């Protein structure tokens, strides 16, 4: 799937790579992504699809970014895709997957 320009820019600029460092950065990341999605209808689903594609990558940084976007644009139904990544041998992926899983499962969503 070819990424749309706004999504491609998120990935190229490294958005989401530091999102899992602490709660403050995670909340800032969420707010930024929510603002980007609000600019046009249908962006949430576009980003969700791109995030699901990204977490299938062989590149750990791309997987972490995908998880950072999925926790904002995804839904509880995506937990089955994220759950296996919680056992990754890569520490960054494992932490990102656990956080993503928690966020997808919680009711603390800003919008839906």
C-alpha cells in the first residue's frame, strides 16, 4: 500500500520514535497525531492501515513508529495483531507493543 503524503511525512520525520520514553511524550505524540487526523475525514482509518503495515516491517524503528500510530488510530480489535509483539526480543518493540496494547484496551481514548 502506498502511504499518503501526510502519513509518509510522519514516518520520515521520525514521529513516534520517542513516544514510548515517558507518559508526557506519549500524550504529546497522541495530541499531535489526533490534530493531523482531524484535518480531513477518513484520516484515522488511513493511518490505522499504514500503522498495521508498518508493524509487519523488518525494521525495528518502523515497527515502533507503527505501534505509536496504531495506539492513536487503532481500536481494541487490533490487539490481536499487537499482542505477539509484546514477546519481541527487541526491547524497544516489546515496550512499544505493551504500551500500545494497554492504550488500545483502555477507555482513555480522547476521541472515537
